[in-house]
């Protein structure tokens, strides 16, 4: 009730609805964080999952964010091994996005969390109230005053003691379990930079983009292959220039990053499909990458790859 001569006698309904929305949003963020994700990650996963091979431009429209912002999230998710991007062979300007096995696993893990959160929201609310709640917005997108009361039915179910603010210690502990790229502070900045670099480098290797690779490798770069051969920078790039090496997919999964000042050491599972001089490539390799911050940019100084026993293309285990 509003008093014409002074402040409101009761808290305005609009303010109650706003506070409820914020509480629910924080609770949903907490639920996703506890399962190892975030709202942007969930929106991308569910959008890609709904399409066999999603186009990056369509994803931006589905998720409802600007293209550059989506690219930022895709870079981080690709470097984390959750998805792959490849150019459409019929239109090189189009990137198609697909989930990896890790991305599929995270999708179903987050789906369980989302489903449980929805059950918690519906507890104690009748079907009639939920139906009224779904009509709280008019076709024009504005709240319908006649149905505001239905929105308020959630208030008793989500008191502040049950929903944790994002600065609560429990929330911070959940934040620490998110993807490494989602950390904060100085370490988080380094992780973001390394994650972005890995995403750009894997894309340049896959496409291939030789000019980008030239910039991303140090002058004294050295690559060590799974059979022990070594390739300096010129030889590494020559495989692409000659057209001998052709990737269909190229990614890094199960990444672990350790930082030492201006140096980052990354261990990962290197997954790829493609051919070298017509012969199929090993499907899985273990890779150790040394990334250095040099001339105001991150560059790859070296990579050492080895076979993973029992994977396609790996030599037999002696005595096995």
C-alpha cells in the first residue's frame, strides 16, 4: 500500500519482485558453479547441444550476446577442451562448433544441477500458480500488474539464509572449483591470457593460418614429436606450407597449467583427426607445452608430444 503523504507503508511489489529475481539469479549461479560451470558456459553448451553442428553466428543469436563476447567464451571453452571449432569446407568464413566428450560430460552434469534447481523452485507451488507465473509478462515484454502476486509466491521459499550471496565464503569456495579460466586476480589474468593463447594457437594449427603461427612461435621454437624427432620453427611451419599436414580437428583436453612468472607450462591430452602425407594421424597424444611472455605477447617456445599407450596409432606396449 502506498501513502500519498510519505514513504510507502508496505514495500512496493516491484521491489519485492526485483529482489526475488536477484536472489534466484544468485542461487542459479551458485548451483552451476558447484557443478563446475557458469551461466555463459551453460548457455553455450545447451545451445550447441540442440544443434548437431552449430554455426558460431547462430549461437550468438541463440544465446543472446554480442559476437565478440561469444568469441571470448568460445575461446576459453575450446582451450578447456569443452568444444571444437572448424571452418565450414563450403564457406571458410563460417565456423562450426561441436562439443567434445568433455563438453558432453559437463553438459549432462550441469543438466542435473539445472533440473534439481528447477525442482527446488517448484516445490510447494501449485500448477495453477506456475501457470499464472508464466503469464507474468505481456507480449510487449513488460510485467503484467494483474499477475504480479503470482511472482511473489517464490518469496517465502527463498529466504536470505538459504540463498548465498556471491561474496559468501561458501560461494568463493565454489568459484575455486570452476574452470581454471574463470579464476580472478593476478593468477586469473595469467590463466585467461594462457587460455586465450591456446585457443588462438589451436585454431591457427587446425585451419592452418601460417602467418598467425609465425607470430605465435618463438624464433627458437622446438617441437619434439612422439617418435623423438625434433622440428625447429621453420620445419614446423614447412609441414603446413607444403600441404603435407591436414587437420580436420585439433584440440587440447585435460589441461593442467603451472605458472612461473612469465613462463607457463601446460600438460594436456592432444586430440586430432587428419592426415600427414596421406597417412592418418595418431588420435591421442600427451603434450607438454612451454609458453613464454615475450615482447608483450605470449608465444609457444616448445612442445613435446608422446604416445598414450593403448590409443589408436600408438605403438604396441613391449611385452604386452
